[in-house]
C-alpha cells in the first residue's frame, strides 16, 4: 500500500481498517480504487512533487479540476 505522503506499508487487513478509521470512512462505497500508469513523465512529476508537497500522489495523478469537483460534492 502506498500512501500519499509517499509512505509505503505492507497491505494487511489490520492496516486497512486502521487507515479507514484514520480518515473517518463510514461507507465503503465512498472509496475508489485508482490504477495509474507509471512512465518516465510520471516519474519526473513524482520526483518534483515529492520535493514540493506532502500529497505527492494526489498532486500527480488527480488533476486539480477532478479534486475540486470531489471537494464540492
């Protein structure tokens, strides 16, 4: 499991439940799985974002427009 900050953790049932509690997720239907392609361009963006942000994966793989729509919903 890779976190947004970017922290890598082993994926287990306990770590998943802990993460859901941490973000106060009440409905599992609110979760979304996202599969991303990682090439040279994304690698460079990840490196740059990791030096400038604590939300690296969000900044690189979710366009600002999509995040703004999700926040307003």
